[in-house]
C-alpha cells in the first residue's frame, strides 16, 4: 500500500485570504511560474505583474506553474506600480512590502492588527522593492536569515511571507 497520496486523492479547501501579490519588476520565467504555483497553494486573491514583460506562453513559466496560470486570477498591469498601489489604498487595502529596510519588522513578530484586505509587494530579483514604493507602504516586513546571505529567492521568500500572513 502506497503511503504517498497523489494529486487526485488529496482533498484541498479553496480559501481566499484577501491578499493580492503585486510583483514589481519580477521577470524570471521560473520565478513567475513559481509565484503562480505558490499563490494557488496559499489562497491568494490575485497576482499582479508590473514593470515586466511577462510571456505566459513560455515553456519555463508553464512548466513551473503546473496549470496554476489557469486557476490564479492575475493581471499584467500597464500602470506604474505606484499607481496600482495608490488605487488599492484608496479602496482600504493595507500595503505590506517584503523588503529588508530600516523600518522593517521581522515577519515572525508582525501583526497588522487588522482584517483589512492586503497587498503584499515583492520586488525585482536583483533590486528588491523600490524606495518610492517603500514610502507608500503601511508596513515593511523581512524574513530573519541565519546564514551569511542576506536574501533568498523571491518565490521562496514570498512563500514564507504568505504562509506567515495567512
């Protein structure tokens, strides 16, 4: 008797955590596919891509996403990230950036104290979240690191942050 369950035998419950992930300049096909997959797994309402050319027909995106491009609501915005964030803030969304900044709070100690819908902003693979966006956020959070490196891959970091927020 096999111990490992298959995709067909696992029962999952669809949950919408009222979290939108805004990707500011994320451009790697592997990361884009991975973000679709993790957003599906953790009940994200929508995935928004800004400042990047996204090819949803890329074999790397599709292979990594494993059909979640069909299940996760997404938008490729032609607007600037700042405009998108400002629009959502006017609709009472709180904005949290995943970035190591002077005022960042450890994700382990973070509590927004509110049930407001949330935008989690993640930045470009090389440059992170821009200063302009960090000035607009309600909170900035970081993942404590225990090795010599001060950062990790954007998909893994997003997975940890989303799990902590949900």
